[in-house]
C-alpha cells in the first residue's frame, strides 16, 4: 500500500462528490476521491451549452452502448455518462427534480427505514440553494445552486400557452407540494453557469482542506479485501498499478453501470457468473448488476422557422456570435441554455394518483442523442415512462477492468411499458399540435404520417432510447437479492458501502441527479452514525407495490405550511 486514508471514495460523480465533501468537513479524518476522468472544470463544463461538445463524443463522456435491444428492433442504445469530477452532473441538462414523494415512501415500505420522503427531504434541503423558492420544501443555504433559466427564450411563453390550450395543467414548482403539470424547469446553475456536484462539494475545498485529496485520471481496477473486510483499492494511472489502503471505509460511488462492474471484478456478485471469468469469489451476492431500470424515452423532432431555437444556418451563426458576447458580459442568453428548458409531469389517465410520464421540451432538433445533425432550426419534445416495469442487468464483458460493462436495460421487455409510452406519445403530440407551437413548425421530421396505434408502436420501437437515468443495480433492501442494507453497507462485507443511484430499489419519477446528491448527503450522516430528523408534518404513504397499487393509492398528505 502506497498511501492510507480514513475514507476512499471511488468515483467523483454526483453522489461521490457529495459524500466526500461532507465527510471532509471533519478535519480529523482524511478523504481520498479517486476519479477516472478529468477535474471537471473549465469553460466547456461551466458553459451550459458545452454539453453539446461532450454528449456525442468521448470528451468527458464514457459513451457506453447497450447490448442489442429486442424491444428496440435489435438496436444498440446509447448510454452517455460523465467521465470527470462531478460525473454526469458535468454533462447533463441540469434539471433539478427530486421525484415524487411516493417514490421514497415506497423505498421505506420495502424494508428500508430512514428513506421515506419525510426522511430524505431534509437532505434535499440541506444540499439546495434555491434562488427563488423560500418555502418549507426548499433549501436556501446548501452548496448546490438551483436557479431559474436566464435564456429569456420566447418559446417558454409559447409552450405554456400550448399547455393551456390543450387543457393540460401548469406548474411553477415541480419540487413543491404537487408535481403534476407543465412549466419551465429550474436548473443547477449559478449566474448562468453550470453548477455541477464538483463545483458544489469538491472544487471550492481543494487546496483549502488538507484532509481532502482528489486523484483524477486514475482508474480503480478492484477493491482489495482482508477476509471479508474491504481494506484498500488497486488503481491504474498511466499504466502504473499501485495500491491505496483504507483505515475506515471504502465508498463505492461509480454509478449504476460501473459500481456493479467493479464489485464483480473484485469478487462480489453471483458466484456462478464470476466463475465464468475465473474471478475468485469473495462473497456471493446474486443481486449485483440485477434490477437495472431506466426511463424509456421517445423524441418528437420538428423543423421551425425563426431563430429562437438552436440550429445551423447563416443567420443563426451571426446570432450565435452575438450570444457569445452576451454570455461573456451578462451570463445570459442562448449559451446559458440547458436546451431542455421546459417540460413537466402528466398522467396518461385522469384516475392515476401520480404522473406517469415526463416531458422535456428542447429548443433544438435532437436526433440520436445529438449525434445526427440537421440543417436549419428546430425544436424537440421528449416523452418518457416514469415507472417502467422492465428490469435489465449490468454484467461483465470480460475481466479487464478497463473494458466497458455489458449493459442491458431491457427496454420494453414488459409490453405494458410500450403501451404506456403509446399513451404518452398521444398526449405529447396533442401538446405540440397547439397553435402557439404548430404555427412555428414547418416540418414534422420523425412522426409525419404516424396515425394509428400500430404505427405509433413501430416508431417507438424504431426511435426510443434512454433519457439518461439508469439506477438500481446494487439495490437497497433486506431480501436475498438486495446488495446493500438501509445504511448502504454491502451485505456480508465490512468496511464497504455503495453510495450512488445504483442503490435505488425503484426508479424515481423524474431526473436522477438531485436524488443522487441527496443519497451522498444522507450517506455521510449514515457513516458518521447520525441523521437529520424527519421533516415534520409529512405523512408517509406505504404502498406494498406501486405498480399494482398505483390506481388505488391515496396520496393525500399533510404538507408543511410555507
């Protein structure tokens, strides 16, 4: 062992940054964060539209692909994940969403005490610094800046008018008392700049906290054990292998795709599967890599007139030059855009107690994750299924730790997911057909002529993919297939916790960055043996199964007054 620390955090993503930042507040402990990517700083990361340079490339992006998906006609899906300090919060659309309170109450009902909405809300609030909302459901003093968009784009008003004319509800705060409705998203920005988890929890403290060390461009290849205790890690940097020891705990925060991969490479997983790769078994845990869940998503694309949306044209280039100057001088305008500026949560059937689809209205024509470009200007509208029934896996391609994992989200394996997206397709298309939007559309690029349900199913299979929210592959629980307990400790192993979106028992109804940060915040307290008191005045709802009980669930809550 070349170095020794109290805590080693493997992976500097959203949850990893949060847990490391909080643990290093105690000067009596030493914390080492090991990140395979870069520092996660610089103009491309800080400028919101810089994500365009990273999503379709390997610049700050792992750029994974899935195995062929039968539900998508045999296509391989694309799985971009952030490869930098800050993880995917350095390349995402910066949308600040917690998910529905039902999601967390369901986690607790599955046998995970301390994870109800009343329990996790204090950690959401502790992380949040909201520029606008000041009620009892929001934080004002946290390290994660949450702000209104500064683009001033005229499509906001057109989108809201389309919602009104379509008879759809509006919502000013998707993290407030009610989630349902359409509106303009708040984003993790400060003064028009991306505010990643690294900027919130790590970068301000580098060079100021002597007990916090960050190793970038360093790949952890396996966790080392002394019997059943995690004792250190093996790392590779520039082709040189070294070992680092942990006096206290090793915190695995490499994300829902790479955390199970590293556990398996280290000898923790299904013994039969590990034996196929001649990996010595440390501890048999069948659930490692199982239970993969992701939001299946379809994107409508339209060419539009005018320059209010992004695109490629001579006039648009001239405008972009002006926007560069405006961004430099004001930190406002097009370059502050997260592109998915509007959206919201809707029910495909009015009797549902919670929204079951989410929309992302994008001020640009998106095709194949922005990897295919079109001349002219356009807009797009994502629609995704929030609680898919399909369950996939993450497995090993081989025992090479530098190889990509085998990713199988099993999109549409459960046929009900496809039918739910058919219903969502119809609602999103009705919204986009309203005059305030349709008057600007000159071509329906992907769905022109798609009429009946069979044609809708066909185009969904042809063009659907992820909306970038994989979770669940190291599920929290007490049953034999769970990987971690409610304190996020790996079952059967000492000194090893998982702290990232892989611990989610079920996929939350919304974007996953804010929940991942919450998990990191809560994990720091779990490690320190304490917890914030539950939020007063919020009743817990405990359905046995949100899929079977969804239609009859009573969601009346006693909310705190603001």
